[in-house]
C-alpha cells in the first residue's frame, strides 16, 4: 500500500536482498517515467569501493542519471542521519521538475530514514563507546550481546546482533540514557510531503543463493582482491595499524573484511572467498527478515 498522503508527487523505492537485480529493475522504471535513480545503498556511496559494492556498471550509469553513487570517502563519518538530510534535500529539488521519482537500494536503515525519519537519539558518548569497544576486544561480542539481551530484549530480537557496531550503539544509548534503545525507536514517524510506494524484489532462495555465489566469483575475476589491497592503508589510524577496522566502518562490509582476514594470514584465499559467499547469503536472509514486518511493500517475484 502507498503511504497516506494527498500529494501528487510519488517516490517509488525498489528494494530487496542483495544480488536480486534491483539496479536493473529501477533503471527500467526510471526510463519509462523519465526519472533519475537515487541510490539508497549505504556502501555504494563510497568512492573507494567499487567492485565489492556492485555499483552500477558504466552502461547502467549512462542509461539514466544516478545520485549518491560514489560521492563520499570512507574516511568521512557518513551514516543514515546525514543521508536522510541529503536525500530529502535532493528529493525536494527533483520534485520541482518530476512528479514521479525512483529510489533503489538494499539498506533498510537508509530507506527507513527517507520514509519515516530517524529517531532523535542522543549524541554519542565517545568515552562510553570506547569502553564498549575495549570490552569487545577483551571479552568478545558474546559478552556485549548477553548484556544487550538482559537490558533490551526487544532490540536483541530485532537487530542484526552479528553487527558489532549496532550492538555497541544499542548498548551505548541504553547505558547512557537509562532508556532502552528500542524505546527510542518507537517515536511517531515523520510525515513526508510526497507519497511513497515500496516495490520489493524476490526470487526463489536457491536461485538467489546461486546468483550470489556466481556474483562473488565474478567480483574476484574483476579484481576484488586488488581493490581490497588498495584499501589496506586506511587501516592505519594516527600511524597505528588497526586490523580490527573499527574506525572505518565501511571496511567491515561483507566481501572486504573476509579478504582482509586473508591478507592478515587468518585464512587461505579459497576460504576467504567461501566466507564471502556464506556471509553474503546470510546478509540476504537478514535483509528479508528486516523487511518482513513492513506490510506496505509490494513484493514481486523475479
């Protein structure tokens, strides 16, 4: 269903799990209605990451204009809150000359930011965050997960607890404010001056997994390992080597962190590639779980 809004302006958001074919589908819609494509993928925004983030090909970029493709550096502290501001500003300008626009991406938090806004979370407590990061190194993630489960079982059940950044952020907010992280996320949605229609793409799970495996092989053939090697220098912070990648969140992206493990001698190259495939399949499953609660999405089997 569309968001209830009387505006004549419409934003169509093409979403779905990784490798399902969102870019091609969005371009097809954009060409039919004369719209650009607004990227809503949190990793395709970074200019240093090309192969592993599956940015649109040169041919696809020439078919229609794209926004937010490789416009930021991984050294910038860019997250969903800033994307909400940037995307709404762009939409305001584009809707002056378009009645129908297309957005495309698989980042649930970025899509939520555009559709309903992010909650007014408190400013990060950097000292507390550093303490939680130290605990993660010394005690492991299970310790932080256990504490989150005790303090905020709702967040524990709903979030991707394999993502250290999100677990730490949830604990940070809960400990800092005395209010559960999940409670901060129940504030009323912000109203947008345009209608929103969400189109979700899905395919048979085995076909999707096969597509993921083949795409990883293609990325390796195209030079993903060399791309990861080119990013190795970013793991230095103030001249100190930081193999944990905590200070550059994009480098923890699936497809990159596994190859960093290979470069660090933690596994063979074949093992790293298999881990990329496995972790990408798990990521696709988490994406579908994330959107499973959103009844406004119109799902299309492709």
